[in-house]
């Protein structure tokens, strides 16, 4: 009986670490397929956690939004750099999106 409790605690600790790592990864790379591969879990596990754990669901939604904002900020910064350096790619992108 005690061994089973110890095993469950170990599993919960590992899942907690994996969830935290996944949330941090999603903040930098908000693509689920990429994030789960980096952490070493399956997509099925990710979606099961979201379904079973309302707190994790909300945290993952927030992490994805932060990740999207991070990617947008990086993209804007790169475009501004390209425009300042008068690179064609930056000019073309700005003209096409106006």
C-alpha cells in the first residue's frame, strides 16, 4: 500500500514538472506540436491534462497567448531592423500589409 502511494507521488511530481516545463515552452513557442516534443510528452497527454485539470487548462491558454505576443513582438522587431537596414524583404512585407 505504501509503495503505491509513493509511486503516485512520484508520478504527480513528474507531471507537475512536465506541466511547468510545457507552460514555459508554450510562452516561447506557442505551437503545441513543437512544445510537446521539446518537453517529451505526447499531444494526447497535453490534451488529457487540459481536459482533466481546469487550472492547467487556463494556464496553458494564458501561456499560448503570451507566446503569440512574444512571437509578434519578435517579428515586429525583425521587420523594423530590416526596414532600417533597407532590406527588400522588410520593405515588401510592409507594403503588402498596408
